[in-house]
C-alpha cells in the first residue's frame, strides 16, 4: 500500500513542477527591451495598449505612429480612460495624430511650462510603464536609432504616475493650429545674400583690414594682393 502512495506523491510533485515551469514560460517578462529601427517597438507598444483594462496615461514629445494611434482610439472606445499630454509644437505639426485623437474624444493637453517637454513614456493600469528614447512616430520606430523599455513593476509605475500627474496639473487644452493660421514673424525674414553680395562684403572687409598698413596702394597692387589672399583671378577684382 505505501508504494502507490509514494508514486502518487512523486507524480504530483512532477506535475506541480511542470505546471509552474509552463506558467513561468508563458508569463510576460518583467522587462522587455526593443531597439529601433525595425525592432518591433511600435507593435509591442500597441499590444500593451490593446491589453489595457482601466487607464492609459501618456507623456509624449511627438505622437504620430498610426498603429499606436489606432490602439489608443480602440482603448478609448472600449471604455479605458486615455489621457495624453504632448509638447505644444504638436498643435501645428502636420504629421501629428493628436488632432485625430482629440476628435475621437480622448483627453489631450499640451505642456508649455518648460523650455521643452521631452518626455516619452506611458503608464498602463498603474502597473506597466513604457519608456525610452523613442517618440511614438513612424521615424522613431522605423528610421531612427532608438530604444524602448516595457517595465511591468507597480512601484516603477507609481513613480512615473507621480511625475505624470504633476505635469498634467499645469497642462493646457490642446488646440490644433493650421499652418496657414500661424502668427507671422515679428519682423520680415531677411533674404539670403547672393554670391555677388557675399564677394563684395568679403572684398570690403579685406580693404578695411589692409587700409591702415597700405593707404596708398595702387589698384594693380591691390588686385594682385586680392588675388593672392582670396585665391581668385586678379581680373575679377574690379568687377567685385
């Protein structure tokens, strides 16, 4: 009788070990790292957003990646609270998908309280943090050298949430600005100097520097000196 009991216990122990190992294998890693370009970062981010159940808080310098944008819209549509703040330049950026997100009903603001709002992170369900150097844009995902970290740690998420909340408090409403409605420059933009103008300026500077040491230099000598100093033909001295 004892033998079957012993075998049963061993079988249960083996089954328990197998199930534990399988669970550890299928569970998401606590930290995932993606390199750009073409490292799958945008897909990984969209996957995390699609798995969100309660909340998504985003701080992003530039937001323009279509897969991520679609995931954010879908999350909002299924009842997840989505809040985003971006840098003010996104209001006039033609590539930005922020106007589209705003139109879909997502809460979006701009952070103009700093010289530059350069954060790139998101907190999902107060459990998972997505951060790194990559903007959520096509260039960030498929052209630039970037990194993206997905960290599944509530304590890390809490620290990012505290920072996010402090910024959200001073953010202002997002207002799209069309390029043709941008305010004019405070003064006319000066035209670039032509090659002829640039040469004349160079010649005047050379004369001013040479005048004290040779105030009565004859034209022929000036032309020769000009040619030597500038590397140009002496015959161009008069024309310039």
